[in-house]
C-alpha cells in the first residue's frame, strides 16, 4: 500500500514521455501494422467464438435466442452415441408431456392472453426447462403462445439439453464459467479451437446433481407451492440410511448411457429392468385340511416376498 501511495504522489514517474507517444502517432507504418494485427486477432476471435459460444451468463430476449443458446445439435458431430441416446431420453422431451396447455387455460397459472404470460406462469419449468430462468418475460410469453398453438416442432426444441446438465447444473458453489463444458473426467487434452474448454466437475458423478430436479417434496418458493418429483427425497431418507451406497448415475447411467433408463416407451426393456430390480420369491405349501370326518379341503399357502433393489421407492415421481 505504501508503495502505491508514493507512486501516485509522484506523477512524473507514471507519465509517458511525449517523445514515445509522438513517435507512435507519427509512425504510419506502426499504425498500419497494428491495425492489421488487430483485425487479424479480432476476426480470428469472431470466427472461432461464434460457433463455440455456449454462454452461461447471457440473457436471451427472444425464444429463438434461447433455443440457439441451448441447441445441442452441434455436439452430435463428435459425441454421436451420447447425442442419440440423449435424444431417446425423457430429458429430450421434458415439456411435451406435462399438460402445460391445461395449466395455461385453467387455474391459478392460467392467462387470458398468452402475450401476458411471464416466467411466473411457469413454475414447472424450474425443472422441466430450467434455462427459462435466464430469459426475459417476453420469452415466457412466446413460449405460452407456442404451447397454446400446440406448435409441437418448437416445443421439442425446448428441453433439458446437454448444456443444462454440463453447464448450468454442473457446479454447486459459484456459477459455471461461460464456454466451459463440465464433465466427469475431462482428462484428455485437446486444442482449444476444436472444442470449448472442458473442466472436471466432481459434482457430475454425485446423486445431488440429479437431485436438483428429481425432487425432495413441495416447493414453497412460489406463490402457489407445487410438488412434482419427490424421488431424491426417498433416496436420501430411505435408501442411504438403510445402507445404500450407489449413486443415481451408477444405476441409471451405466457407461455414461444418456438414455437414462427406464424409458417407459420401451416396454420390453422396462419389464426386464423391473424383473431384475424387484425379485419375487414365492414359497408354497399345499395340504389337505380335514375339519370334519370325511371332509377334506385342499388348501394352499402362498408366501410372496418382493425385494426392491432400487435406490428409492418405486414407483415414485
Ligand atoms: C440429465 C443431465 C445430462 C444431460 C442432459 C446430458 N448429460 Fe452428459 N453426462 C451427464 C452425467 C451425470 C455424466 C457423468 C456420468 C458418469 O460418469 O457417471 C455425463 C457424461 C458425459 C460425457 C462423458 C462420457 C464418458 O465416457 O465419461 C460426455 C462426453 C457427455 N456427457 C456429453 C453429453 C452430450 C453431448 C449431451 C447432449 C447430447 C449430454 N451429455 C447430455 C449428465 C447429462
Ligand atoms: C469438434 C468435436 C467436438 C464437439 C463439436 C463437441 N465436443 Fe465435447 N469433447 C470433444 C473431445 C475431443 C473431448 C475430450 C475427449 C473425451 O473426453 O472424449 C470432449 C469432451 C467433452 C466433455 C468432457 C467429458 C469428460 O470426460 O469429462 C463434455 C462434457 C463434452 N465434451 C460435452 C460436449 C457438448 C455438450 C458439446 C456440444 C455443445 C460438445 N461436447 C461438442 C470433442 C467435441
Ligand atoms: C434439469 C433438471 C434435471 C436434471 C439435472 C436431471 N433430470 Fe432426470 N428428468 C428431469 C425431468 C423434468 C424429467 C421428466 C421429463 C418428462 O418426461 O417430461 C426427467 C426424467 C428422468 C428419467 C425418466 C423417468 C421416467 O419416468 O421414465 C430418468 C431415469 C432420469 N430423469 C434420471 C436422471 C438422472 C440419473 C439424473 C442425474 C444424472 C437426472 N435425471 C438429472 C429433470 C432432470
Ligand atoms: C440401486 C440402484 C438405483 C439407484 C441408486 C437409483 N435408482 Fe432410480 N430406479 C432404479 C430402479 C431399479 C428403478 C425401477 C425402474 C427401472 O429401472 O426400470 C428406478 C426407477 C427410477 C425412475 C423412474 C420413475 C419411477 O418412479 O419409477 C427415476 C426417474 C429414477 N429411478 C431416478 C433416480 C434418481 C434421480 C436417483 C438418484 C437420486 C436414482 N434413481 C437412484 C434403481 C436405482
Ligand atoms: C422439482 C422439479 C420439478 C418441478 C418443479 C416440476 N416437475 Fe414435473 N417432473 C420432474 C421430474 C424429475 C420428473 C420425472 C420424474 C419421474 O418420472 O420420476 C417429472 C415428471 C413429470 C410428468 C410425467 C412426465 C412423463 O412424460 O411421464 C408430468 C406430467 C409433470 N412432471 C408435470 C409437471 C407440472 C405440470 C409441473 C408444474 C405444476 C411440474 N411437473 C413441476 C420434476 C419437476
């Protein structure tokens, strides 16, 4: 501190000698050179940054901007398998099956004119489309219009995309850095120009990561409290206290499978999973019961025991 103060008092030492300035100003060559290198750096920055700009601190003002900011289609080029798995998952269709149009037509979340809708009309999107939080109310009004017009093509583009999990929901303390994808390992080095930066986030492999949306119970932060998913509550209060050790990812994302089964549209796979998860033991005993002389009643005792191997109540929501 002392040094600094002295520095301020002594103006002469920080003033640039005029001769240096004049030589810079007068020397055209230096200027042309500077302009050229500035343009080169500027255009290089723009060319590389536009397609890689996955900002987590931007505030979209139109629905188009919101969709573009979270558009995962570019990820498919290099992460094809994961992209295709994700596209078959419930996360990729997180608002199409939740009856939002009914809520917008009737009850306390309804609006007379979709243009009057604000983010407050969409408490459900806290988990079904969390990126809306960053957008303006004008975007919420556009979404209300999309839903009430039953514009399915646009609704499908509004989902829990890669960036929701790998940026917004990937860090617990502080805020995610923009242009950084957070991964479970992020161990390979690769040139930055091929990809936005990648960082390791230990949170990605913890149950609480999923718990952010998979619910503890009622949510009181809204004017009208709501409740949807409660499964994470069951995981914390029943599975863990009774000695459970696995995470959601270990049971639902084996080998980073982004389909996140169960997928109730795949009935065969669901039955197989349930058969393994809920083993049924059956013990039977049959005998003839003779209450009176010459009267025989055939009797059978069936003892069944279903053991749940799941990490929570099932079914749960
Ligand atoms: C619901 C949240 C969620 C969504 C959506 C999601 N991921 Fe992931 N992703 C995870 C989690 C959690 C892991 C870590 C799984 C583990 O290692 O246990 C992961 C792992 C990965 C990995 C590392 C794979 C490996 O082999 O370890 C890549 C790459 C990845 N995701 C890319 C994507 C891409 C691309 C998308 C979009 C198409 C996407 N993710 C969508 C949660 C998500
Ligand atoms: C040009 C190719 C390319 C594109 C496009 C691309 N990635 Fe990657 N990504 C890579 C490479 C290479 C790695 C590092 C090697 C690895 O982990 O497999 C990587 C690693 C990752 C990781 C870290 C995985 C870990 O091990 O922790 C995540 C998460 C990820 N990418 C997500 C995405 C998402 C989301 C998108 C779309 C927004 C995307 N990537 C687009 C090439 C790409
Ligand atoms: C951003 C919020 C969010 C995060 C984070 C999230 N999920 Fe989900 N998940 C949802 C929503 C919303 C649905 C229901 C989508 C629908 O069908 O409308 C869902 C659906 C699912 C389903 C399918 C449920 C069914 O009924 O078939 C599974 C399984 C699942 N998630 C597992 C996970 C796991 C494991 C993680 C952590 C790696 C995770 N989710 C992280 C919001 C989230
Ligand atoms: C020990 C393994 C295990 C753990 C840990 C686990 N699950 Fe499950 N989960 C299952 C099984 C088994 C089912 C039954 C359905 C199936 O797999 O087909 C299931 C079903 C589900 C469903 C479908 C909805 C329902 O009510 O049946 C969701 C969503 C889900 N789990 C999410 C999670 C989340 C989020 C976590 C972490 C908080 C988690 N699970 C932890 C094994 C597990
Ligand atoms: C705390 C986060 C959260 C909030 C808030 C929330 N949901 Fe959900 N919702 C989920 C998750 C996670 C799932 C998937 C859970 C499962 O299957 O176990 C889900 C599943 C659903 C499903 C079943 C979807 C399907 O495809 O099977 C419907 C319908 C639904 N939610 C409607 C709503 C409505 C309507 C609201 C607002 C009134 C709402 N949710 C608020 C997290 C939430």
